[in-house]
């Protein structure tokens, strides 16, 4: 039986399916945060980031680009990487504030999280406009303009990751007791999203490995997976630190490439 006019094959739908799974992961992260299950809440945002990478990769491999898919991806990113991390982090710092009867501060502490979500939407809108060809300042193939939404979500959640590491070694969590530091960090990440700093686009990086070093790369991957399985929060927190430290380096390499 031939394909009906206007129908889509399953491979052409796969990128949208992956995007929808990522969207559901981000929303479920909010649900876990409402239940004060912080580790699962953060982990689901990371899962959403993985599906965000997979949907783009599958769209390129299958040549399954569509205006609907592009719009769905932007809306899903706004929820999974703009709304969900803001709500999760806000609820995390809210608990000790309520426990200390300082509810009058909650309205003020909510403002930086509104700012983060708004910057996320602005950043995604700018990204879409650039790829429509309406901007004179298009990013180059190997760089983004500003910190991309999934990376910003990971950076915002790093204080929770640090507390998970402390709990792993039997230490008391304390960062949520100092919300002013957390909202300061959230504000910095928000500004990085809408900044014009060039940041590495790792999805476009191509690595050429010599044949005599292929085994070393595989061993490094094995070691990384082993560390992730044993100490996932240390591994993920270290990735966040390395990414944050890469931002000045990406600015320097971009300037060098442009010279």
C-alpha cells in the first residue's frame, strides 16, 4: 500500500517524538520538585537535554526538518530549560525560607527566576530569528551567541548538584539556606544567555583521532562512564564547571579565528 498524500513516515516523525519526550521530561521534573524529590527533578532536566540533542541529530541525519518541528522544539526548550529549572530551583530555596518564617522575602526572591525564564525565551527567539536569516550577526558554525538554553539550565541547577555531592559524603546541605547566593548565580546565568559572548557549539565540533590513539579514546570513554555510574553528581557537576570555564576560552578562540 502506497503512502497516502500528506502523510508522514515514522522516521520523519522521530525528531518530533524525541522533542515531545524531552518536553514531558521537563514537565515531570516540575512534578518531582513539587514533591521535594530534588535529585529526580534535576535528573529529568538532564534527560530533557539529552533528548534535545538527539532530536536535532536525528533531524539532520533523516533530513526531517519542518516548520512545525522547529516551533515545537523552541516551545519545548522554553518549558524544559526556561520554566522547569526556574521552578525547581525556586522551590528548593523556598523550603528553608518558609521554615524560618520569612515568607515576605519570597516575592523578591521570585524575581530573578522570572528574569531567567524571560531571558531563556529571548535567547530562543533570537536564535530562531538568526536562523531565518534576519540577523546581521549570525553565529558561526562552531559557536553559539550566548549560552544555549540546555547549558544554561544545567548551570542554574549546579547549586543543587553541589548539595547532592555534600549529601553523598554525609555532609549537611547548606546552599539552599543562602538563597541570596543562589539567586545571584541565577542572575549571572540569565545574563550569559542573552549576552553576545561566543560559546562553543559542541554539536558541530569534529574530532579527528589518529588510529594509534583510538584505543586511548575508548578507554577514556569507559572511564568516564564508570565514574558517571559510580558518582554521577560529581561527574555532572565537573562537566558544568568545565563548561563555565570554557566560556572565556571560547571568546578568545573566536576572536583569534576572526582575526
